[in-house]
C-alpha cells in the first residue's frame, strides 16, 4: 500500500504548501484522506492523497479504484472537478459522493 506519515492527518487539514514562492492553501472543502467515494457512474474509489500540480499550482486528488482490473492503479483529478456537479440521466448530481462502508 502506501507509506504512512504519522502527522499527515493534522497536516492535511491545515497545511499550506509554498510553490515557486507562492502560498497555496488547501481549500476548506476537500475529500478526506482514505475516505471512500462513489463516482456518479457507480464505481467506488478511495482517496490516497492531495497533491499540488507543479506547473499550475492546482490541487489534485490522488485516488485508487476499489474494483477489480482498473485501467490504472492510481488516478488524479483536479480538486475543482472532483467537487463539481455533473448532469447524468437528466439529473444534476455530485461527481463523487462520500459513502461509509460497513
């Protein structure tokens, strides 16, 4: 799996990265690390990390598929797209919805 960084949970909430001399705060509304989310098309994913894109300083969500035979082990998506509302079957829904697994 992934290495565990003991202070990550505290850092994840309030950490600010400095990129190219700029302060890039983590947005208040971000997916929770190791949280499970359902994509609007039905598949489940687990958030691994948030990462900062080195070219445009945009926050990215790093996540893994929780189903068999995904196209890749890890995926990335801009945080702005992760949080957006999409239209599916004539209905407006969140691209990802947090769920609790039993």
